[in-house]
């Protein structure tokens, strides 16, 4: 029985394993290998092994550490808010009420538009004489030049990210919430448990896998943000919005030094892996093997 | 298994009072979220406003940008390409995610944790670095400049697999075990017991696969040369970008049009997320 | 049902494999819209029966990545358009085809050879060029009591004009100072440095010459303009100019295309970039352009060269420039063409070419440009004095000399 189910399992997965090997694994291994060479796509025949030189160069570059710091700030400043907001929105639009679909669609809307267009729109919103400042002026509040001031540029991009991502993770939480059997709530209500008790004792624990998913995936994505920075600030002002991937792009990619770019990418990869592992330990602890 | 209609199980919509309360604090939130979208539409009907929202709101509105969009007939082609490719990618993604996610979630392979980590790990490398090797693979397989180049590399997505895997770990296993006792084969268990329970998460996988693929720019740009194979984001960029500036009205009109199919897909699929209501009721 | 769908899908995927490439085609990758380039290509095919050209349009955003990927895979296009900013890296890589013999006869008739040469060897053909000049708002000049028939000629005139316009108030600014808009700030600041006699590298590209009193003076002048103007990125400054709230700024030919559409009532003029003083310096500016190249790995090299030679003919380059509006032909006497004689503002841009400077073709040029821009940015945010910024930039440039 055991071997039968295992064989079936492998069979079910096989075509995908091939596709994954070709289009997922190979590029991954290739760029990992490239990080130990001086590979440049314009002259692939001149590739030479350089050992850890690319990694050393990245780690000795103050610009890399500055980018790392910006990226860390970004992640720490958005993940908690996005997670809380998307969970809150999901809880708000899960029960049946009139117009629920309108709200679901409305909150999801920001995710529908391409990130480049969204960034362009926000760039205009954040302009010195743009929409946001017009509103602030009406309320007699200060109107900084958001994207031109090193102190407000990154927070501005962070706010946009929370705004854009909340609706997206909301639907993931929605699916997770729907997977919780109704009768658990009914039984709890019979036992006299109030709303908050039901949330902490039923919803949260059963939502753990989904919560872990949202945390891990959102962290990975946030560690890699690039498009918003590229469109809105080009990494400025004074390098305050340069993230690791933007740094990678500017330093190595535009100079066609893929070896150097890959080294930076794999340093980021190690960081992502570490963070994901920590998150899995902290949140995913309760994965009893149910198979 | 008889299909129980959802309407028979769900109580009638609540009184307006409760709904009204919800509207009170959700509506302003919604308005704030929609504002930038409103900006986009406003700019699309005010080509003379450049990228100034206030000018767009006041000035005369005309839909000429939308007309221009479809004038050359290319937009229609790009839309069709995007649609065709996205649908196929969604189907492949949903199927892969369901199968592989289920297998991983039920720990059917040795070292499952390791495989899962490995699959998730591929998400951790920025795609700019994967661009060249992917191109090389496609070149060697002679798949460049074809629909296959737009579909195959994206047929298997770690995101969907991971999502389904997580969902499956929290799914009660009793139904499947009961079916096994009844003598069902693995495939039958998967198809008839597990799959219906996976509807909510597969709906999400479908939505997100569609969305990611629909807005995908860099890879379709690099892997496809011929104009007749182009997808929407690339086509739109070609039509609205010049070396030093952006044709705002045109770009916003194109983006608004580009958002519509995703919205349709979302509205259609988000009802599927509701079907989980049945999962508990079956007991 | 699902199984059928699956099978269909797999069939589609396999059937959609790459179409058989026609071997007789010359593959041409370029950045202009097909409506603009197709007529030229069709004319070429008419003149050269038997050669069929397949034109592909690249996006400015990502186009370079696509070209690079194709070179890496060993299947680059036969003829390709490259921007002058891409040239140093491509020249250094050895991936380009040597055209020294094939284009020698065209030397006298075209400008901008610096972009595609290494030593005496030529690796491309200059096709169209772009530069920057001073755009000024005639209505604002008149309101400020200035002579609106011509723009300022010297730095002093520029500063005075900007000050007077700034005083008009009401959201109006005198001069638009560019912030660190990557690869754009350089083009808005260096004209003043070059005009003042400053340099970046020595003629042999082997030593850094950026640390000089001329460059410091230019930067100090640029910083002073902040007091009589406003700061912004290129699109913000362009927008303000189009809305008639900006007196002057250095900008480029794309405005000729945008203004009739977005600000048809704007009264504006174009002047050469002001020089330091009436008796000193030059009306220098930045110059860049688009170059046609072929690759070592290209399959139809002779036909590519033939197509390139066709495209750079005065009539054809002019046709492209007129259609695109944001560039001018690389032809030496382009400003004598009837089209430009009827458009004095565009003629000024072509005249600007005479005193404009191309960027050095050093392999590490991207990083040197980044160094200059980030140091100027530090000065713009008052983190450093002009002198310190120039010295630090020079140190960074010197460090890049031996590098690739």
C-alpha cells in the first residue's frame, strides 16, 4: 500500500518535475554557478572562475550595506501592516452582507493594475503639487516633497506597497477562512464563547498555515522590490530608496556583469532563506503530519 | 456525490441594519483604496492633462484615447494573445498546484519538507538574474519567439504549489481515510474527495496565476520578437513609451482596458472561494 | 473533461513551437514605431530585390536586456540600433562587427563618429543624434520685462532672467534645476562644465581630469540656480514648463512633440546653452545618439551593412527624424534641409551639435557617470560643497580607470 501510494505520487508529479527542472532549477543553478565567475552575457566565451571574488566585492561595498539597510527597513515597515490589514479586510468581507462582492472587488482592485502603472500614478500623487499635497494643504498640514526628500521617499513607497498588497493577500486569507469548518464556530457559540475568544481559539490557530504562507511569500516579495523604486525614485534621493535588487540592477546588471549580479542575488537568497526558516519555526510549528 | 446548492444552506442575507454598520466603516476605506484607480481613469479621458490629476478632473473629457488604442487593430491582437496565454497558464498552474501541492501537503514523498523548501526557494531569487539562463534554455530548445516561450516557463509556479500545500495541511483527513477504507485508489481519492475540498484555494491560485501572467512584462518582452505574438503589457509599452517620455492618456487608457479582464476573472472566481461553506456542512 | 482540456493544452503548447525562420531574412532590431520605420525598410527592399528585412520594435525599457540576451545565446539580430549610452560596454566586449573598411567613405558626411569608434576602428554608423538646449518661456520673459526675442546668452544673463521670473511669484519659477534623475542629471549639468572648459577624462582616456577649477565653478553656478528656480526630476520640470510656470530649463527635442499636443498655446523659444561669459567658454551641450551596428555572430553581415548605409542617407535619416521628432539626423548639413529651415527652433538644436560633446567611450563610463551624478546630488542636498563634490567625483573616476 505504501509503495503503491508513493508511486502514484511520483507519477502525478512527473511532467511537472521536468518542467520545473528545465525552467526553474536550471536557471537557478546556472546563476548560482555564474556568481563564482566573471560571466558577462556579451562575451560568454571569456568566462573565468573567480571563486568568491564577487561575494567579497559585494560585501565590501558600502553601497550594498546601505541597500541592505533600506531593504530591511522596508520589510520591517510593511510586513506587519500588510498582514494585519489583509487579515482584517478578509474578516470584514467574509460574512455575508449586502454589497459584500462590491467590497471584495474594490479592495482587490489595486492588485489588478500593473505595478508600473501603479507606481506612475503614485509618482504623480506624491508630486510636490500633486494630489496628496493638495489634500494635505486643504487640511493645513505640511506638504513635503515626498519623493525628493531622503526622509520621506522610502516611507512613501512603503505606504504605497501596503496599500497595493493588502487587497491581494486579503483573498488568500479569505480562502483560508473558508477552509475552517463552520460547525466549530457553532459549537463554540453553544459553549458561550464570545467573538474575540472564537477568533483567538478557532480562527487564528486554524489559519496558521495560511498566515505562514502570507508571511513567507510577502517577505520574499518585499525583499525583492524593484519596479516601484525604478519608476518612482530611481533609487534616490541620495540612495535612500535603493533596495538590494535595485542596487543589483544598477551596479551589476546595467554593466552586464552577471557574475557580480548573481553574487548579490544569492546573498539576498540566503537572507530570504534564513527569514523563511525563522518564520516557519515561529508560526508553522504546529504542522502535525496529518497524512 | 450530489451537488448541494449553496443557496439552500446559506441563511438569507442579514438585515440592512447589520450591513449598514459594516458599510459605515468599510466604505471610506474602500474610497481611499479606489482613489488612485480613479486617477488612472481620469487621466485616460483627459489626454491634454498630461499627468495632472486636477487638470484631468476639470477639463473636457474625451474618449479619443480609447479609440486610438484600437485603431491600429494591434490592441485587439495583443489582448487575444494575452488572454489565450493566460488561460492556458492558469489551467496548467491550477492542475500542477493541485497535484503537487496535494502530494506535498499529505507528505506522500520522503523528505517532503526539503522538497517544499526547495520549491519555495526558487521564489527567492530575483527574476532579473534568472532572465539570461531562461533565455538560453529556450534558445537551445528552439522555443524562442513562440507561444510556447510564453507558456512553458510559467506552467509550474512555486507560489501556487506552496499555497495548496499549506491549505492541504489544515484540511481534515478523515474523509480521505474513510474513502481509502472503502477501497478507493489514490487517484480516486484525490479526484473525488480532496479536489472538491480544494476549490477555494484553487480559485485563489487561478486568480493569482492569471493576474501574474496578465501583467507580466519582462519575460514576454525578452522571449518574443514577433509582433503578432506579443502580449498586452509589451504592446502597450511599445505604443505609449518614447525614449524620454510617456504618453499618459494613452497609457492610462490602455491600462484601464487591460485591467478589465482580470476584474472579470476575479469576480467570476471569487464566488468559488465561497464554496468552502460546504466543507463543514458535509459532516 | 479535465483530461481532455489537459490534452488540448499540451497539444497547443507543442504545436506552437517556433516558426521555421526564413534564412533569407535580414533581422533588424530597432526602437522606433513600425509605422515610422517600415516605409524606409520597404524602400530599401525595392532598391534591393532579393533581400527581405524583418523589422522588430524594441521597447526603451528592457530593450537593452533583450539585445544582451540574444548576444549571450549566440543569435543576435543582423542589424541593430544601439543607443550611445550602451555603446561603451558593447564596444569593450568585442561583440560588435568591425565596419572600418565598409564605411570609410561616409566619414565626411556624418557626425558623431566618436560614439562608435575605438582608436581608429569603426564599429557602427551614426544614424540620428540628440542634444539638449535651453528652452525658455517667452510669455514669462515678457511679463518679467525681459527681451523675449532671444534667450540668455551668458551665465550672468541666465541668472538675472531667472531671478526676475522667480520674483513674479504665484507658483512661477525661474529655472528648472534637475535632481538626480539617473542618466539625465548628467546631461543637464555637464553642459555648463564643458562650456566652462572643464573635462572629464584626458584625450587618451587614461587619466581623470574632472577635478578642475572650471568644473567647480560650473557646479557652484548650477547650485546657485536653485535660489532662482525649482528642483525636480525631468518629467516634473517638463510638466511645469508645459504648464507655463517655468521660465527656463535645459531639455530636449521631445518637447517639440509634446507641446503642440499638451500645451498648444505655450509661447516658447529655444536657445543654445549659455556660455560662461561673452568672451569666455563655449555654448557646450550634451550629445548622444542612435548608432547602427552589426554583431560578430550576426548571420547576414553584408546585407546588414547595406541596410545601414541606406538608412543613414540624408533623406532617410531626415525622414526618421521628422517622424520621431525627438532626434535629428546625424548628417553634417542637416540644418540646411528645407524642413529645418522652416522650423527655426529645431534648427537651433542642430546648430547646438556643433559645440556639443559626446561622452567618453571608456568601458567603465556608466559608473563614472553614476559617480558624477551622485556627487552632484550630494552637493544639491548641501551635504558637500561644490569643491568637495568635484574632488570626490574625480577620485571615484580615477579609481575606475583601470577597471572594466
